[in-house]
C-alpha cells in the first residue's frame, strides 16, 4: 500500500495578494452634492487657478451637465459684472480725459449697453457656451480627438469659464482672461478626451486663427471700400 501522507500534506505555496488599486481622485468639489455650494465654488476656483491639469482630472467625463453649466454661468456673470462696472466707472471717464481723444460723446458706448450686459450676462454666457462647445467639438472630430463625446467637450468648456473671473482685474482683465481661457481649454480637452496636448491645441487654436483671419479680411475690405468712396468724392 502506497504512503500518500506526503502528497496529502502538500499544498501550493501561498500567492501574494495583488497590490491594492490606487484610490480614485476625488471628484471636483463643485460636483460633490454633499458640499455647501459656496465652499464648493471657492475650492473649485482655487483648484483651477493653482493646478488646472489636476483639476480637470477630477472632472467627470460623463454625467449631468447642469452643475457645470451653473458653475459657468455663475463665474461668467461675476466676471462680466465687474468688467462692466470698470467700463462705466474707470475706462470711459479716462478715455474721455486722454489728450488727443478723437472720440466724441456720440461715439462712446452708451452706459445702457454695459447695464444690459450685466443683466443679460447669464443668458449670453449660456449661448456662448453652446457655440464654443459645438465649434471645439467639430474641430476635435476633424483631428480625431473627440473620443468621449460631446458631453465631455461641453463639460470642459464650462469649467474653462473660470477664466472669466480675471475680468475682475481692471484694464488688463480682458487680455488675461482670454489668454488663460485658451490654456484652460487646451488642458481640459486633452484631459477629458484622453488626447495629446497637440491635438487639443490644434482644435482650439485653429478656429481662433480662422476667426481672426476672417476679421482681418473684413476690416481690409471695409477699409478699401471707405477709401474708394472717399476717393470718388474728391473733386
């Protein structure tokens, strides 16, 4: 009779458990419904100004678009409000005091225009978001970068509106906000669509370049028409 005690006692060596998966990055504070809205707003703004790439990594790619839309409308309205206030209280009076000012009272932007901008800023921001998202997504598709659908593009563009808070800075706020928005949109599209920065930059900068080129052509055509009209009036 064979002795099987050795075989019965044998057992395979214990295997080491797999390493634990790294913890998922917490969602952006604004999209955490358990957080107070004001604290979530402040922390989200801080996150995008101090580490935009890390902040976009915490933005859900899919899901409800209402919260990002509300964030964009809120920060966009704050920026536009202060920009209009500076135009009414600082820029227009200083422009009128500048020596050699060629603009008369009839050429100045009416005060009612800036008041209307302050009142209609939420609506204007929402319309701009839709247009910008569609334009960016079309160019992403052209460059093969629209990997996660239109919702991801819309979410990225919504959080790009945090740059509008730089409009709070008098005089140079518009330039700062525009430059920062370009950087944020490139980072946001690259992160949420999981594409290279080059593809994202091409999708953002190409339509910007085309718009600027069209405006330049339009100005040249209008200028040529005016000069031609003035030349015809010369005796």
